[in-house]
């Protein structure tokens, strides 16, 4: 299937390079290729970027709310420990079954940790370098 796709793409390219016209079938096929590969992928990419932005905002908010005014090294150690602790009990089903944190999490770090894990689809950065970059960014 992939080979047929590449062959057809090469034929269409050759026609265009030679200055020839595309036949109607090629036009429809090329439009479908553009739709499926470029537009849909870019939509998924934009959604992923928005989710990562929400995750990063929640990470910064977590540190500001529960470790205000502390030295950066202490904030980082606390943040990594909290992320690892929450990661141990996080399950992929949590994202599907509960998009908002339970009411019992209100006012606790778990509320923001839940948001972080949901936005990150269960994956969060745990390296000090990545977290430092997130905490220092203004975005």
C-alpha cells in the first residue's frame, strides 16, 4: 500500500515537473492526500500544542501556589517528588473517565497534578532541565 502511494505520488510529481496537466483523478487524489496528511496532522499538532501549554501553565501554577518564595532548588525537588508520587497512582483510565479532578482534591496539589497529567496524556516531564525551562518560561 505504501509503495503504491509513493509510485502514484511520483507519477503526479513527474507530470507537474514536465509542465503537464493533472488529470481529474490525480487532482482528486492529490486533494485527498493534502487533506489527510497536512491538514489533519496540523490540527492534531495544534491540539497537542494547546494541551502542552495547559500542562505547562498548571506546572507553574502548582509551584506558585504550594512553594511560593522558596529557593528554586527546593521548588524543583518538591515538584519532581510530587510529580513522581502522583505518577505512581496515575492510570490511563483516569484521563478517559475523569477529565476534571475529584472534588476531594480542591485546594490541594492533587487538583493541579490531575490537570497536569490529563493535559500531558499521562506523560509529564520529570527531568530537572525540562521542568526548569517550563518554570522559567513566560508562555
